[in-house]
């Protein structure tokens, strides 16, 4: 893993969330109707800790302010842990097992997270370089 990619000065939650939103925009919503996922990051300034993905039909919006709908799913992690997984430097399943990323919501919604959460387009190269 290239440590410079996850150095504190390179951990940008706005960029991370925009990329996450971009990759899920091609997916269908996790459920019919509205579905809201709130991401909360530690290790960043207070005003950059919370983001919401708002799924409606075949569209997904990234919100930097509370959209006013109760979240169906909460995703919490340190920003470095989410970036490490996002870049493919650590497996999502291991991060979930080790509580580096926590998911809170209805069990069906938690299971669907893996269906719509996609990794960075660079993740396959990172995994290949690590030999996994």
C-alpha cells in the first residue's frame, strides 16, 4: 500500500464521497422509493464529518447537509479506514469484521450495502499489486 495515499493531508472526505456517489449512480436504488444512507467519519473537521446519499428511483444525490429524511442505513468509520477500503488496500469484509467500518440499520439494508457500494476504479490494480 502506498502510505502517501492515506496520509492525513490526503484524506479528503468531500472527494471520497463524490467518488462513492459517482460509482453508485449507475446502480439501482437499494430499495424501491427513497433510501437514505448517512456516512459519518471521524478524523476530519466537525463540518466535514457527515454526508448523505439519497437514492430515489434510478437517481442518487450526495448531500452535505441533512436532507431531512430519516436514514435507513448509517455507515461510520475513521476517514483513513474508509479510504483504505475504497482504494482496494483492505478488503471491505475484513474492515466490517474488525469494526473499522460499522453499518447500522435494518439487517436487509445492511446486507444490501455490498450490492451498491462500489470501490474506486483503481481498487483492482491495488489488489493485484498486493497479490490478493
